[in-house]
């Protein structure tokens, strides 16, 4: 258990004598971190201010930034076998769904939030799925439902999501030819709309195929104010997307990239970050026939900024185990924490997150050991400097039925 010393009514919070993995700078083998007003104020050798709450780390404890799930439907999906509790995949006919905004259905009180948080995940990027242009992505902090931040747990959309591979083809015309044509033409229309909006609204120019809300949602992508997530797995599809994004001057984040290792140098040269799930090791689909379990490691070795994700809602809490498997397959351990913290925050435009340094937001996890070892536990979780519970529905159910079995 954590030893907590209450000297006076707590004003500040100080982690004392911890192994600190800063991500941004050199690790601190034994140091302290001062948290005040939701922000990290000092890191290193600290004299605790009077009245602070001291959390004395035990031997082996590790303090890190909170983990971030880069691609999820958490908050949009609850019970898989109950369709009315799943808002992540709308049954729409149109391939362009840029207007879809997760905030219209997002539930920050989802029972899945506590499960992920208990494993040190403090934020997720959540978005709908389906179509060629799938909808907007929103950053959500996994605060407890009793938190003062529950009603502001998520903010404005931080990205737009699309699919240029097999799933995109299935959404329109059953072919990549039609799907990619729709994607390219849509963004050409967005640029035209942006430059001629007044005339467009007066009906003085040609009308685009898609609706005004779809065009409005995609404008920030064409101005460089928002990245476009594009899922692609075949090496040929990845190359095609890279070339198109470069021509269209679109800030790109690749998702999936199962065959990314075949074109790793191209991705690195384009300076495009990639979200991967390192468990992929079987050609479950034709477009992933050359998938490798060391794909993430090979991309990283080529100079690609790799982000690791579960790409799930129900399994978001497994993020640290997924990272552990990536390390087993050769992903450099020194970069593993960065791949689920600072890189994700940077890719989605979240400043001062994902690091342990003065001025950063205090999203912190105190672990009982190496966070990527299965036996390690998250002992304490802070989000926005506020202490969060690690209790969750799964744990309560397990305890209830264990008690019943023991009573027999």
C-alpha cells in the first residue's frame, strides 16, 4: 500500500523518492514531483511546501505519465451484444460521414472507463467507424464519474477519420477504386467549398455531392488545423495515401499499416506518424497477407514515429500488455512509454501532456513496478491533478462472486 502522510489540509501533492520516467528528458532514478492546481510544478530534488500531501514511493515504484489510447471507440460502445448500446458504427448508406461527432453520443460515465483507468490509461481518442470518411475523433479524459471534471471530460474534435483500405472499399462500390475516388473528390470539394463558401451558400456555384455539414467538418483538415487519420494496411495502399496526402497538403496519421514494414522508409521520409496494434501476426484479411509481429519494431527502426494502440473500447485497459508484447517482438524498450504517451499527445495537438516535466498537466500513474510487466499494478492515478479511483465494475463483480464461492 502507498504510505500517505497528511501534514495539514492538503494544498499540494508531492510524490517522494520515486523512480520517475519523464519521457521528455532523462529519467530520474530517485526524485520527487510537485503537483499543484492540476499542473506539475517541479521535478527532481524538491523541498515539499508546507501543508502538502506527501506520497512516499516504495522501493520499485515507478512514476510515469498516464497512458493514452490513440484509437478507440470507448464511450461509444458499451455492450457488444446489445445494438442500442453501440453508437460506434452507425448504419448509414452514405460513404462520407464527416459530420458525425462523437460528442453527440459519448458517455464519459461508461463502465468501460473505470476498467481502462485501473490499468493506467488516463485518456483516449475515440471516434466512430464505418464508411470511407468515418467521422470526427475526440480526445476524452477518463475521469471518475464523481470527478468535478466529468462534464468537461472531452473537448472539441481533434482529428477526422477515414478508411482507404478494404473496409473503405466495402463501404462504397466494393472496390478501392471507388472508395479512394470518393475520398479524393471529397477533399477537392472541401477546398472548393472553403474558398467559395459565400457563393456556395447563395447557390451561385455548383453544388457538391455531399452535404454542407460534411464539408464544414473537413475544412480544418484542408487548412492544416486538424490531422486526418487514414486506415490503410496494404503496402500499395499506404504508398497511395502518402502521395495523395502530400499533394493535397494534408497532415496525415496512418492507422493500421499491417504491411508498413515493406514501405517503412517511405513513411519515415514523409514524417507521418503511425498507429499500430502489435498483436497482428496472421494474415486474417487479404490486405494484411504480409503482416509481421515485429512490424512496429521495424517501423521504429526505420525512423517512423510509432504509436501503439489496442484500437478497442473493451480492451483499452490492455494497452500496457500490448506494449509489452511489442517490446518482446523487438520494439525498443526506451521508446515504448513514449509510444503511448507523448507521441500520441503531440499527434493530436494536445500540448503539455504525456510527459513528466514542469508545466505539464498532471496526468500521472504510480506503478508498483515496470508498467509493461503483467504483474505490475497501477497504485495511484491522477488526471488533471485530481486523484482517481481504480475501482471498476469488473473488479466489483469479481469480488462479489469470489465472496459467494468462498461462502459455499
